[in-house]
């Protein structure tokens, strides 16, 4: 959204860093979908990357059925492929929906999150768990959103759909990746 790789490249260039990025991100895809998507597999195998960044479909990490039956096993599969190429995995911790709520896919649902912060706590726990289990890096974008929203409730990080990022939200994500990758 908002061409995050381009934002990251521009931010990196302003800091004197030259980066090369590729992306495979069809809308709504899950990690499981990426284990079967030839475009993703070809990009992982095209070179030894410093980092291959993985992001789960935004609702999966807060629905217990999906985190245990899809996110964890498919994160492990992708991480194995990434490490075989001599690359490092980094997980992209996403943010909660602006107003929280129940997240349902098919007949499986999350808790009824009372607000953004409640949902963010669940996402943070899920991404911390998967990155820890796989000894992978974590870009805590969702945690940065939580901090920004706690400090200034007027900053608008959400697109009008209350789920995707505004340009400011994507810029904050680019800043988190820059800080994580370049220290």
C-alpha cells in the first residue's frame, strides 16, 4: 500500500544507503498462499537477500485457528526456503484495525477486540511468538503505530477504510524498516 518498497528506497537514499527491493504481494494473500505462488518462490530463490520480509494476511494472526493451523506452519516453510538461500527472514508486524472488532474468516473468529489497542496487543503477541520460534528478525511496525497513536491521537495513520495505511502510516512503516535494517 502506498508503494512501501519505494518509500523505503527513498528514505534509505536520503540516509546515503542504496537498497535493492523486489516485491510479491497480491492483495489479501496469506503466507500459505505464498508457499504456493511461483512468483514469490522465484523471488526468494533469485539471490541471497539480506532480508526477505514476510507479512501475514492481516486477520490471520488474531484468529487462533489460523495462527496455529496456517501462520505458524507456513512461516516455518517460507523461513526454511529463505535460509536455504543464505538469506535472513524478517517479519512485518502489522497493526490492528482502527476500531478493533471481531475478525472472522469462514467460521473462525477472533476475540471481540474493544479497540485498536486491544487488537494490536494480540497482533504483537502473535508476531513476537512466530519470530521468536523461528529465530527471525521482527520489524515492529504495529508497535510503532501503537506508540504514535498513544502520543498523538490526531495523527492519521489509517486509510479511510480503517484498515490499510495512509501515506503517513506507510512512511512510519518505512521508518521502522530503516531503523531495523540499518540500526
